[in-house]
C-alpha cells in the first residue's frame, strides 16, 4: 500500500483499525473551507508534503450517495430506517470465485445466497436450475481438495447440506434478499459496507445507495501541541509511508508553563528553542541573549524558589533593578535608612518595632498644628501611635489627629555627668522632617538572615558570592531589598557550559521549545553553579507591581488651619463706607473702555462723588517752613497740596484755631487724591 495514491476518504474507509498507527503523506493538499468549529474546534491545514500520523478513528456519520443522480448527503449513525441489499447482476463462473469474493459463513448480518442458471450434477445428485444455495463454510478433505459446504432448502422447507468442489463451473448469480439492514449493521460489517442498498420504504423503485463512513481522525502533526482531529471527508490525496518513516519523531512544542507540567522523571533532558522571546523587555542579563530560535539548552529540573526584588538609588546610570535568589552567597551589612516624613517613620516602625532615628535637619514648631520643634542631633525612639486632639473644625469640635509617640533624647556632652534628658513627644503623621536610622551593629549578614526579618532594608554588599563568575552586586554603593516573592523557575544551562546554570522565570518568558533525543553533554552529573543574581529592567519592576496589585495608601493630609485673629478682616469705618461708590464709578468707567476708544477722544472724567463739597475751590495753602507768604518769591502751586504737616508748623497755630485747623488737615490727609479729579 506504500506506493498507492488514494483519496483520504477511500483510504480510511478501507483501513483496518487494528493496523494503527499509520503515517500518511499528503500528496495534494486542500485546506478545509468550512469553519474551524466544524472540525471539533481544531484548525487544520493539510499542505502537500505534510506528514500525518493517524492514531485513532471514531465514526461521526455516514455519507450516502445516490448512484443515478450523483447527489450525496449525510445520515447520523443512529438513523432508525432500514435498507435492503441489492443483488449484484454480474455472474460468477466458479464456486472458487464466489468463495474468494464473498464472505463465508453465517454472521449477524446474514450469509451469501446464490443460485445457478443451469442444472448441476454432483456424485449422482442433480441440483435443478434456479435452486438457492447458502454458502456455509469451506472444508479441506484428506487428499487436500477444498470443498464448499452449502445449504439447500428443499420441499416442505426441509434443508440439506451438500459439498461442492471449488472447481465446479457454472453460471452463478447472487439472490435478492428481503431482509432489511440498519445503518449501524451495514457500517459494522466489512462485507456490507461496500455493497449497494435501497431504502426498504421505496422497495424496487428507490435509488441505489452507496454508504461510506465519515470518521473523525485523531492524528499527530509536526509543531502541534495536542492531538489533531479532522474528518475523513477532507478532499486530499494521501500515500501510506509507514514503512519508510518508521523512525519519524513528531515534534511537540511546549510553552514554559507546559514544560513545568511535565513529570519530574523527564529531567534532565535536552531541548531546542522553537520560538525565542521577542524583544528584551524584562531582562538585562547575559543568558537572555542566548535564547534564540534553534539554540539547544540543557533543562536540569524545575521548581519554585524564593526571590528578592532589589533596587539601587538613582545615580548617574539611573536606577538598577535585580531579582536575587535566596541561595545568594554574598555577605551584606545593613545600611541606615533615611526618612523624609513622620509617616515613613510610622511605616518602618510597624515592620521594625523599637525603631531609633536621629534628626538631621531643624524643624520649627507650629503650635496651631501640634508640631513640636526638632533640632539636629536629637535621638528619637518610636514608641507607638495614638489619636490626639488637634485643631477644631468650623463647628468648634476638636479633630482627631494620628500622632506618632516618640521618646526624644537630647544630646549630652561626654564631660557632663548629668543623666540624659528625655521626654515623650507626639509627632503628627503629616509632619515632614529628615531622619536617619540608628544602627547598633556592624555585622555581616547572609541574605537568608536579612529576608527572615522585615523588609524593606538598605544594605551594602561587602563580600562577593564566590560561586558567581562576576557578582553584579559587588561595588554598588547601596542596595534596597524591597520584598520577597515566590517564582516557578526552570534550571537551565548551555551545552558548552553544562555546570553553569541560570534560572528561567516561567511567567516572564513567552517562548516555546521542544524536547529532543540528543544525549546529555556529560557522562556524570556535574556540580552545578547557579546564577543567583539577575538584572531586570524598569519595565519588569513596574509590571511586577501591577501584577501583585500593590496599592500604597498616601500619607495623611494636614488638617485645615483655623484662621487667626490677625487674618480676620477689619470692619470699615464710616468714611470708608462711602468710598465704594467712588470705586464702583471708576471701575465701571474702566470696564467700558475698549481698544476702539483709545483711537478717538479721551473719555471724560467721572463725576465727583455725592459727599464731596459743592465748592470747586482748592484747599487752603499752608505756609512754608521758615518763610512767610510775603517773602515768597515764586507763586504757589494752587492745584497741588502737600498732604503732610510738620510738627513745628502745627505748634505755631494758636490754641483758638488749633481745633479748626487740625480738622481741615485731617480731612485733607484722608482724601489726598480728590484734587486730581478737578
């Protein structure tokens, strides 16, 4: 069957399911034109040259074709109707020909019945023409001759069995049977599935029908993750190449998530990258550059590990971000943390009870808001948080303010023998300030020791991890250990360096690979050195926080200040109560101005206010200091009056006229600009 080219439909119809699996090669491919949901939700495209490994068949329906018209339709396998078998018109010349082409024996679907057009004489026994014979079996006698045992129905429905030699010649025809067959019986019998039938309801006037099964083929294809399922009615030609392709291995791609779902017995193994990660969005390390299509990898094992997200302060190169495995072997010293508000002190103290800090910048006291004064060098020990009475609201009720209770210790010179001066103070959470953590030890810590305590922590790496070729954390001025998280990783290495391993985070790598049958690059499992530090990008840092949906609450806002007595507006005097009339007139005149008016005549002056004196005479002139009016050479300016009076000129006034003169002077000072409107 290897060189025979057949349609997929004919090949599957004649295929013995006991011979599965079979490997087929597509000789002429036509992709399926219908919806992908019509083929069980699997998108199938069979192109010329593709190899398909058929591993299973399941009957979907039965295709019925009318021979006279050529039309075809499908019937479900549970169709309740029955069909009668149409006898073949072609004659058989010998009994041996009947035995070779027709089934022998009586089964659930009946047996083969035939008749001869002429008389048959067998050992003094004559069989009349037209007598029906039923083929029962084939027997071999002592001399090796093969005989066909047949059943003959005689008079009064008496039956007898006779042996007919296979070499017996005659003109034999199949007899028409009145038995009806269900669709399930026809499809389950290899003898009936290739015969013609007629619907029993239509009797002899019905069209001849040919039935062919439509199977759902379960197969394996290259680069498909799961078993592919498609109907056998696809219009493609196939060739059976099972004998030529016995050693063929079909590639099954796996995503990183599917890799870690494989049994642990599958590791270590060799793998090949099919589709590498597109673009460098999350990682800034050397092993990421090796993840290219076609690259071979050694997959040692998979599992979960605890990692620490770390970052550096912003410098010339910008901030750097790392994920550090808990197996990191370097040593670190704690570094004093800096805080810029009391709220940050509160957050740190909630994770590290007994926090002690030192004030690094002066803070002035604001009594209205309950903020005490702080001086540089003062030591603060956080005791706890308490609700305190703050400013009153509009109704006069006191507002509750969250305050951090601290023990303040003043700096004392070493020469003084006095005890430390300490007191408890309350710092509102909204208060800003500058503080530095006080550390009492200079110990070198392992990463696991620091992780067991509360995070975040500021550290500095003082000794490198000796298992790393190059420790990227060594030489950094500061490193902030922010938080821990659990990550599923695949321990991987390159074939040329199988002992130098790195961890592939599963949920951060979109790539596909396949397992290969290549031999592992070692005779004995080597000692592994794991790359425990991976530099990541800023995008990774922010995508991680989006993933965990970490939302930090903003610090509390300071309460609204109650207006002081100095800020309360004063009541205007009687004289000022009249001035709005004048201001409103001037404001109205200014509002009426426009650009077009500037080109014409100037607008007339506003009328004087109602409370101005009716006389248009200028105010009286005051004598100059040290000279009289008669001795003055130049004429006085009668249009401008100086609104100030010296103390000496005021003393020269007589007592009788002092009150009158002071009133006029006082009136002049209050309205010094009224003369501008005359």
